[in-house]
C-alpha cells in the first residue's frame, strides 16, 4: 500500500503526466454528462419502455457501448460505433483498392487523408442510423412521449444525433493528442464501466432474494469472473519469442553484436479490435431490421444478428472475430519489414536464410500463434451467452467476457503502460516492482 501511494505521488510530481491525466478525466466527464441529456422533443419521464427493451439482447450491448445513452434517448445515443464502422470499411477498402494502399504508405499526410475520409463516411453512416433510431423510438415509446412530431422532429433529431456522435469522435481524438491512452478506446471503456455497478447491484439483489444458497452461487460467479479476467489478461499479454542471432561487427575500437536476442510476437497482436470490428458489423443489420417489412428476412436477421442467445448469432459473431483477428494482425504486423530490419542490423534467425525465407518463416509463426489466439478470443467473446444460459443475470452476464471484459482489460493495460513509460522515462519506479506492464502494443 505504501509503494502504491508513493507511485501516485510520483505520477503527480510529473507535470506533463499530471496535466494529461486531468485533461483525460475532464473530457471523459463531459462525455458522461452528455449521455444524460435527452433529445429535444422527447419527454424524459416516459422512457421506461425504451429502457426495458434495451435491457436484453444485442440492444443491451449497443446501450452499453453508448454508456447508457441509447436507452436514455440521449444526444449521444448512437455513440462512437458509427465511427468504428467507418474505420472498418476504410481498412477493408485498403485491401482491394490501390488508392487507399497508397495512402497508407504515405506516412503522416496519408494518415490525415484517411482520417478525413473516415469522418466523411461516418457522417454518411449516421444519416442512415439516425433515422433508424428515430423510427425505433416511434415504435417503442407512447405518442404522448413526443412533444414534437412530424418531419421536422425526424430532421432535427437526425442532425442532433449526427452532431453528437461527431462530437464524441472529436473528444476521443483530443484525448489521444493531449491526454493519456487511446481516446476512442477509453470512451468505449468508460461507457462499459459505467454499467458495472448497476450489474453487480442487480445480481446481488437477485441472489439475496433467492432461496437456498443464493450467496454461495454469487460467490461462485465472482470466482469464475476473476478467472475469466485472469485469462483475458493472459491473452492480451501472451507472446511467442523468435530467436535472432546478430553477427559481430567492429566499428572503431568497439565491438557490436555477437549475441542472441528475441523478437516477441504477440499471440493476440490485434488486441480487442477484432471484437470491436465484429460488434460494429453486427450492429448494421440491427439498423436494417428497422426498415425491413419482409417477415422472413427480419426473422433471419434477428436470429443471426439480434438474438444474442441464438446459435446462429454466436456462430456468426465467432467467425467474424476469427476473420478480423487475422485481418488486423496482417495490417499491424509486417513480416517483410521485420525481415528487412533484421538484415539491416546484421541479424538472422538461426537455421533460416535471410530475405524471403525469413519472411515466410515469420508468416508461418504468426499464422500458428494467431489461430489459437483468435479461437480463444472468440470463446471469451461468447462467454456472456453461456453465463446467461446458466442463470446469471443479464446485467452482470455481459461482464463475464466478450467485448466488455476484453476492452476493459486491454484498454486499462494500455493506459497503465503509457503511464509507466512516463515514470520510467523520468527515472521513477514503474507501477509494478516485479516487472513492466505489457499492453496490447508489442515491443
């Protein structure tokens, strides 16, 4: 405890780190306050039906991603997911269109252009999702809940929801630039953590009311939850090390190289992004169901993308996660660049020839460790369904794995890693005496 207090004092002593943390907390506070501002023209006292509808199913996940704003008919109801969906589309286009591949190789200028195109696409997605949300409000709320009606209400609400999501996107970018951690990920995580106390309280109340071992069952739930958290951290931090031998070089009177080092390849190099991408794509058919009048089509879409306890939903979700894990690993870990760096520095993998053979070897290692990592990621992602089927309450079951738990562990580890980097750079002890924190970013 004494060491922890001393670490907090060290963090407070570093002016830049202190200002970044305060700035981040201030931005997150603005985001949380905005989640409780109801859309103009809607009576906030008549939202009970909307809140009960979003308490279960995939809509509860959408509500969690928005930090509860979805069920509050808030100006931030659509959250950050339209921006995530746009990012997915842009990255997919980079695979098939040479123009986007060229932008990715242009460095900072290309990144700015891609960000600009992503924002434009986000606006286009919002102009589809916002009217769908308005249509769902008309279907779930009583007519007396609307203080303004007609086309004007639809137009006004669409503009406000679009502006709200773009404002959240801007807040996330400000955190990334001037705060600590990844802004978009932190905003998603804060929305998730905001629901955790309610989930724990609801589960505790349910177990206290139950007859015959309710508290024992709650204790078992908490133990299993702790084990799942530990497994998630192991997944985030797991690595496979590749040995690299560096040849001796003599420059002047100094000798370099001649030692064996190791390049760590992460078992889950993609982090939580595959789950975020897969979940964002799962939300698109939910939007389409608001416009479809075909009963058969709506039934299939509901089973595959809305009913989170159905076999088809979980199978679709798992396949998307595995596919996106390979996709995101391929664009974040460049085996060609790794081989070139080794050759440039006089290094080689023992038993493997430099050049193309090294690239193929690294690719094969990545494929071997990514497969079990992606399967384990998919299993953790669908664990909330099993928890729900075993009798865990809906509010608490969402924290037994899936998007919520992996985002929480991954984002917390990344943020702590950045804080520790500031401490070590200024010759303070890190957050842990036993070793450095490993986030999603590899060495």
